[in-house]
C-alpha cells in the first residue's frame, strides 16, 4: 500500500471562496508565467505570485492513519457525482483500497488542490493507499511528468513534490514555455541531493518510460482528460463540483469499497443509483 508520506511539504496556496471546481484540460494552452503585477489568465484558478504575496512552504502533517469513520453528507450518485469505469483496475494492484490523484505540475488548479488533498491523504485509514499519478498528455505536460517519475525512481519525489509546484507557480523559477530541458530539471532536483546529470539520464531511462506508459494507459481506460482528478480503486472517477466535494465523494466511494470487500454491499451500483 502506498500512502501520502510524512516528508511531503504542503504548498501554502490560498484557497479562495468555496473552492469552485477547476480543472486543467489536456487541450488547454500552457499556463502563463506573468510578472507579479499581471492578472491571472481568465479561466484559471488564482495562484500566488512572487513577492509579498508568495506563501511560505509549511511542513505537512505526518502520515498518521486515521480511524475508519462513516463519510459525511449525502451519498453520491453514479453519473452525477462519479463515473463508473467499466472494467477499471487499480493503478498499483495490491493496494487494499486505492485513491489515485491524477495531477500535473503545470496545472494551476492542481497547485491549489495540493495542500487540501495532501492534508486529507495524511489522515486516510490504514487500509487506503494514496497514489499521485502525473498526467503525461504531451507538450508541456511531458517533461514534468517524466521528472516526477524520475524523482520517484531516485527516491526524492516525496521531498520535492510541493517544491516543484512552488517553482512553477510561485517562484516561476522553472519554465513552462519554452519547455524545460532535462538538464534544467536535473539542476532543480540537485537541491534534494541527487546528481543532476544522473537525474537527467534517469528521465530518459527505461523505468521512467515504462511508468509513463503505465500512467498513460491508466488515464485512457479511466477516461481522464483533465486534472486534478480522483480515481477510487480504479473503478470510479470522481466528478464533483468543488475540490472539497470531490474529497467527500471519494470518502463515500472508499466506504463503499470497504463494505464490498467485507461482503456487505455490491461494489458497483447501477448508473443513477446512490451508493451507501
């Protein structure tokens, strides 16, 4: 089982209002990198800019599995709050119950979602594994997805995750357009103790290519075309109206899977039916 580790740092991005649902489409243009005085592009979530508004990076809570408690709020409805994935399977087979967060480092809405989902994942019950999966939709998504999987292979993904979001969206120290080179990304990860040349080489390794293929196949069979997205146990794609609602829906689906594993409820209700 893979869980959100204690060494993750939370990126302190402000969550404005009620956290209306936002997503970065694979067809969307690359996020802009304006100066601190520029307004955010229309249609994107607000993100911090360098200078006095730049938030500090706070220490994330340790992974302390929480108790199994009933989910709150109304039961989600298939076809409205989540989509049943025909023949869906886990990203990492062997997890008891798996929650995947599909994200992209260049997605401003993922940067906004990150502190919320990080805190949530740190308290998931022990029978729930949490898997961040970097989307590789091509273009500017590609080098950053490769960097994430290279960081995983070299054992620094946990410590560098939030720092990468900050580098792209707050400090603007890594580019989106033009695309960053493997060498630039290697230099970024050097601060976490890896050799930058070895990191750049790892980005082109067979292991990273295999992980990219695995992620691409998972996203295709799960019907994912934007980020951030939560997938529960490979079977359900969450489609709530806000980040907070998506987490609440995921809690219900986790409870539904736990009950199914115990033989207390069917694992996949028919479309339009509510789940307990």
